[in-house]
């Protein structure tokens, strides 16, 4: 298909020379810090057989016969135009997702919900910007039936470009928060920026959006409202809820994810997908590793949230942990938060105060700075303190018989490698 678009048969496309494979098309991008044209020899060495090339950049004479140069006025715009043409060739249902929070989770939930009904392609990783979206489209297999395209932004106008490149058949706007308010100035402007997704939308009424957000009330589409989500429960290894008169289970944590799932369910309903197929599909959803990841041992249950940590995410993890319905006693094991600079001591003291708000939990504090939290919390909670992760692991190895039938949260910055303690439980 790409041969009809660019005039040469290529097997892959990328703007990163390290990710070009034999038979590939290289897309050199000129940025503020570097110019991809300077790395053409690396692209050739890794197997590129063609490259887009800016008309104003001289072709290296010693390379003119080693790779096909496709001259264009602007390599980025050409990249996006080629991606749009390929999108039309494959012609899947394209779903664009934007919003201040929950984009990636909604993307993954949607892929799971519809996995039994379509051949699905989606952004990998965080490829959701001016480079990631065209790359997502161009890496789409020819048999793709539904392509899910997450769209991120920092400034006004960016979602517009992404939407015009992807030309979504359906759009989902998860919410309007305060991310990027420093660039955009107000939540009203953030809403305007998110609504740019409609500019490439093939039918302006095919938008699914947060019906509880007044800044989106002007949209004429399919609102998803909290009031329609009923019987919401956080169980040991899933959330359970009712939406549009049907019951659903999602193997996830955080009651807010019911609404993210509702976006997917609503789209499935619009596409006339059988409810049972959606219910089954949702069961295949998986949280990312060490991001509120549920695991089990013989008698203990675990929530591993050790990918990273901040005061905000720690508060959120504790709220989620509290919401879990379980007969097991709960232990919150909290490790140091790194990269706080001069704010470290005061932040860890705040964590100690937060711990006192959860008298039903046992708290184990791990790390040098968590000693500050321990000193404040030890009078209100059942607590333990460990100098580092190794000391905690040694304690668990020696006391496994005493630590059974517990539900355990592990939360810390990546550098604490707190997930190691999981391996030492029986």
C-alpha cells in the first residue's frame, strides 16, 4: 500500500534511526535541538532504503546511490500526509482519544473491550504527539479493523493537526483537567484545545464525552455521566459496576476507571457490539506492571505501585487501597519519594500526617526520609520502620509465618525497588 503512496516498496517507517529495520523509510525531522538529516548514514546502516528529504537540504553526494531520496518541502508535514493516505488505504474504524487524564487507560480498556470483535491496532507507549500519531497509523497492519489513536497536547492547535492526520470516525474526550494550564491559561482554553479533536472527525456527532463537565456541554454527541454508573464497588482484584442496565467487571483499581470503561462500553453500544462480547473483552484488561498491579501469593494479596511515586500519587493509592472491599487486614508499605530536593523532609512529614487518617491500616515505612513519616504516624497507627528495602526483605523472610492473610500495598519511587519484597513472601 505504501508503494502506491510514495513510489517505493518499504517494509517499515520510523523517525528514529535506531528503530529503522531493513527495507525501511527514514523520516528525518528537524527540531530545535537536532536535525534528523544529519543521521542519514545511521539510517542506511540500519537498513533504510528510502528517506524523506527536505528540498532545502543538500543531498550528500556520496550517498545519492545508496538510498532513494524523496524530496519534500517539509518532512514532518509529508510524514503526516503519508500517514493520512495510508489510513485511508487501510480504512479501519479510527477512534481518537484525548482528555487531560485517563487517555492511556481508556485506550487500553477500549482495546480490551472490543478485542473479541475487531482486529485492533493502537498507539504503543506514549506515541501520542505530532510524531507518534502518524507513526501509529503507518505501523498499522493491513488487516486492521479498528485503530485506536491517543492524542496528547501541550499547546493550542496540536490536537487539530493530529485529528486531521488521523481523521477519526469516533472521538472520546475523557475529561478537562488542569494539565498544561500554564501554557493555555485557563480550563476554558484547555477545553477548546481538547475539542479540536472534532476538526478531523468524519461526523461531528460521533463524539463520546464526559457528560459531567460543563465545559463540554456544548457538544452534540454521546455524554457519559456518573449518575448512569451504579453499584460501583472496588473488590480485591477488580472493580464491579452497572452501566446502561448491564453489569461489568474490570480487573483494575481505582473507582474512577469505571467511567473510563463506560466510554468504551458506550462506543461498543454505538457499534452494535453484543454486550456479552464487551463483558468478556473487559476481563482481558491488564494494569501496567507495577502500576497498581494486583498479585497474589498463597495467603496474601498485593497491590504493586512501585513504578514511581509522588505525594499526589501516594494519596491516590491510599484512597484506592481503602476502597478495596476485603476481609483481610491491610498493610501499606511506603518507601521514600525521590527527587524532592529541599521539600523532601516536609513532604515525608505530610505523609506521616496522611497515615494518621487511616487508623485501620498498618503502616510500614521504608527508607531514610520515610523515618520522618514514621515519627509522626507511630503514635496513631500500628507501624514498623526499616532503613532500606534490604532490611524489609530480611524481616519478611524471617517472619513469613506471622504475615499471612494480609492485603498489602507497596508504594515507592522506582529507585527503592520496593517490588523486591514481594518475592520474599511465601
